[in-house]
């Protein structure tokens, strides 16, 4: 098969070791004679898969015992609606930090069900930075403060955890969960779609302080109530069992690689390779993100001469460097380099960027 | 690998040809160098997979052009809440036929958001039959009439489509969709979780008359509005792409086998093998379902002497006849024999049942 480097922003590259194990076990999981896709979710086989996935995720993130780990469906999008139903009364105010596309989608949905205060926004500079925490205008009795720790489109990543000030912090970590250690105890809830750093699409994870559960609005649909999943070990209804299985293998793989501190070191090294290629190009390439807030996961960059974009992309495709076209709101290119992107992929892209700049610059 | 026959009620057995193709393509889909799990859902590769899945499902069910085909998450359970938000005003009445567990779960959720009229119920006989349509007490201006075409626990299947009487029919076909031809044009909406006859869990399908869309309550969460999915070709957010891919392969497999008329003939033959074993046992085995309403998909049966249950199950396991324990509300055994269960599996179970009855009866 062709060796490609897949820079998709998600669904995204998965560890080849995990995919090979999935392939090997696809027809017959551990001698059961069944594919994981064919197993009753109430049987002992899937029970073991689910229990190990949760245990391994708890180990990776050092999740305190008073936090529930929930495996959900509907991606981050469904949770945008679940947030107010579960954590904010209709007359309450929710604080948001608006750092880009994913912040905005969450704000739009939550504002249909509660008052929203935009404590800070970087919209003035096309979402190219994280507003300094000292400037945030937080409301007095916010039901929670929400932010997105990594904006995949703008390539902006928080390098700090905001102060709680006694208000639950809720964070959409879809695109940088498991890429670095994080102190879960500082959050009311962390949630994430799986399809960047954890597995295939169709699985989402919530890690929620159990003290926040049980206060949902009376009109909350059963399937939008986190407590439904907490009370039933993520098995109120049939879970997305195959996706949970793959995510569980990813967790084991990350553990075997040394856990999140090791992932962080690799991710810093990988990102540096690409940012160095941009910064050394004498302006041929440009990254719009403020230096201090550059994402380790998603690296947007533009060419000074956008008429070369198509040629750049065609040359990249020819070298099996895939899915580099940037989002239309930023333009240019975007390299998404989640945990499973090897250093070799970043080096291959940097080599190509250097060569392209040399011949076209 | 061990040849097993897996009678799980869902997630359930899948066609071995489909699983082998998934395995062969797992690391590299059609020379793309990517697993389907790794593909951007916005890329041309997944675009093709989704388009073919929809087209093949349209062919299989002869879906009229004015029906939308939606691929969703959250299983049938999430749709229980979506039904009133999309199709019933708060002061309207919804008619239900209550034929068992899945009817009851839908009724419970819908009744939180609209008035519910139980037009008919078979609870008087532990949900062992379908009430005669002539006895149904339907309300005057129901927002819709809902029924479950096959109750997996009770093993009760509708062998007719109710009259519309100008009211949209909405049917939960989770456990018998694609098992027989059905006239889609008689329905307002058909919906189904994938994990019985279509693929892995984590995917649900709705087939909805587009005339019913666009009337959702104003407070409907974006992800609970069918129109969100209809307007965006099931791609408002990241879909469960791998599950849709597997379902698409199942659709192609069913087409290659001759479509739904061929499936129906096979399913009748398979079910007859097991019902014959029950009926010829002189009362050793008993099926609680009324003769006319016996399911072709889920066959519950009890042993006259329930003290033999454990021995029966142990003997079945030893013969690699798996997941036969019945639901606690019916007791005894249940054999789920969806499309992908081969006739040989039913024959192996019938042979074992005959032998067990002969030696223990």
C-alpha cells in the first residue's frame, strides 16, 4: 500500500499499530468467533472492552474518582445543546470565551437556552489569538465558563487553564485531548469528539464532576441528560461499541508510548518542525496565529502569493501529503498533526515546504 | 477461527462477506492509503461512500424521491425525543400502538412532550400479540400514529401496515428493516437503529417524507431537528463515518443477494425451521407469541421445565450457539435471526433443540 501522510483535521490519522490490531481481530475478537461489531453490548466481551477503555482513559488523564467518564454519541455538537439543559437554568448566564469557529457554534446553541456573556473574544483579529485572561469580563454568577482549548480552524490553543473563580469550567477539548497532560480536577467537565486524538467519529467522551449531575432541567430529553449515561455506565442504550473499542485500543497505545507527558514532548517536537519551516521562509509562508498561542495540533499557514496555492497542493498530493487545504475562513493550508501523525510526516511536509519555497520564491 | 452462530438481539451477526471486505480494506480503502476511519468526512472518498450508501438503500426499499434518507446518531432512543419536537405541538395528541418494550420506551419519552393516546395495547397478555386494527381507538386529530413493527423482546411482528386515515404513520423498524419489502410511501417516517439488520451500532437511519420537515418546535435542539440533517445531507456535523461505510457494504450485499423479496423468502424459511422445532416438541418448548404475529426476526421460547434452562444454554454454548438467553421479562430463550443469520444457524439450533427435547423430555 502507498505510504501517505494524512493531515486531515478530523476524522484523522490513527496509529498504524491500532489499525493493524483492529484488522487482525476484525472477524474474531479474542477467540470469541465474533467481530466486536457483532457482540451484544450486554455481554461479557464488550463489558470488558468498555471497562478497559474507561480504566485506561482514567489512567492517562489521572481522572479523579469523583469524575464520571461517559461515552456518548452525537459528537461535540450534541453536547452544545446538552450544556444548558444540564448545567444552566433558563434565567442564568453562561460565560464564554470566543476564540473561533467552535466557540461560536457552542455559543450559538447555548444562547438559545440561556443568557450568554462573551467574557472575551478574539474576533477583532480573525480569531488569531487567545485573549489575555486579565482582560476577561466575567459575569458575577455564571452557571459555567466555557472555552475551546484548541480551535482547529484558527490553529489557536490555550496554553493555560483559566481560573475557576468558583464557577465550573467546561472545556471543549475535541482537538487536543490526550495531546498533553491536563489537570482534570480544575474542570467541571471536559468533553471531546473522538475523531481527532481518540478514534473514529461517532464516539464522544465526557469527563464530568459528579457534583454537577442531577440538576438537569425537567424538560431535558432523556438522551441529552448526562445523568442518564452516568447512572447506566454509558449503557442506557446501545453504545457505539465498535468506536469505543477502537478508542480503547488508542488509549492502550498512548499508554504504551509513555502516556501524555511523552505525547506532549513528541507533539512539541513535531509542531516545531513545521513552525520552523514557516518562520525560516522569509515571508514565503505565514502563520496567522499569535506566537504564544500557536496550536500544536493544527497549523494553518498561507502563501504570500495565493496564486501558488493550487500548485502547492498538487505537489503535496504527488508526494502523498494529503488533506492540506486550509479552511475557507483562513485560506491557504492547514496541517493537522494529531498524536498519530509521526514526526516523519512533519519532516516530509517541512522538506516539501522548503523545496517549494526555494523553487518558487 | 471457531465457527459460531450468534443469536444476539443486537448488535448482531453481520454478513461474513461484509466483514471480510471491511478487514481487507481496513488499512487502505481503494488505494487511498487511508482507513475509512481516517478520512475527512468532507473529502471525495467519504463523499462517495455516503452517496452510494444512500443510493443503495433507496434502491433496496424503493424509496420515493420525496423522502429524505438521513444517517443519524443516538440510536432509536434519541429519536424517541426527536419525534415530538419535530412532529407534534405541545398541545397535540399522538396515537400509539403499544405492543411491548420498545413501544413503551417511545411512549414514555413522547408523553413528556405531548399528549399520548394509547390507541391499542397488548399489555393484557404480556405483549404476546398485535391488537386487531379494527379495535384501535384512534384520536381525531393525532399529530401522528406511532408503532414498532417488530418487538425484539416479545417476538411480535406486524404483518400489515396500519391505515393512515390521513395521519402520518411513524414506525420504529429497528429490528426488521430490510428483512422484507415495505411500501415506504405509506409512512410519514420510518426509523431504525443499524445494529440489527444494517450494520454496527452508532448509526441510525430515518426515511422521512420531506413534507413533514421544517415544522419543528422553536426550542428544538439543532441536533434533534431532522431538518438539520436533511438540509446538510447528513453532514451537518461529523457523521459516524465508519458505521455508515459498513452499513453501505451491507446494503450492497443485500442487493447482490436479490434484494428484500429474496431476504423475505430466506427469513420465512429460517423462522419456520425454528417455529417447527418448537411446535413439534409436544409442549417441551413454548413460544408465547400469537401464531399470526410471530416475528421472523426474534423467536422467544420457554422450556416447560424452566429448571432445564441453564443446562439448555450450557449445551448450546458448547455447540457454539451463542447469546440465546431470553430477556428477563419473557424468560427462557430468544433466538434472534436477522438477515445475516444463515439458514445453517437455524438448522443447527433446531437440531440441538430436538436433541435436547429428546434426551430431557
